[in-house]
C-alpha cells in the first residue's frame, strides 16, 4: 500500500431506496446501495458510488476483503484516509 492509498472498513446495506453514506458505525463507514447483493452487483455499485463521491476513477476502488459479506474492507488508491474522510464529510 503506497502513501497515497488507504483501506477503510465498510458496512454495506444492499437494496436501499437510493445510494447514500449513512455515517460511521463503530470503526466502519455505513453505506447504503440500491443494488441487490447478487452476483457482485452491490459491490460494484458500492465502488462506483464511492468513487463518484470521492472524485476518483472507478479503478481506484476495490473490495480487498469481504466480497460476500456486509462487512467489507475497501481499498482506495490515489487518496489518503484523512482525505477520504474529509471528502465524505466524516
């Protein structure tokens, strides 16, 4: 992991009415996504949504751990944790 990348814990909530960052739950960022947790669609929607919110290209985000779990570790390249928190308003 380079200095301009970070990992962030995510609590994903699939099948939400709309995509939204719901705030921190303990050490994890709670994110609601409108896609179902089926065939990786929620993971893809999560990465696309957060990439847009952070002003990064989609390729800069990936699920590092927890593909099939609601608790995930998201790898964010091209941004530090402090910058990610600031952009998300957290």
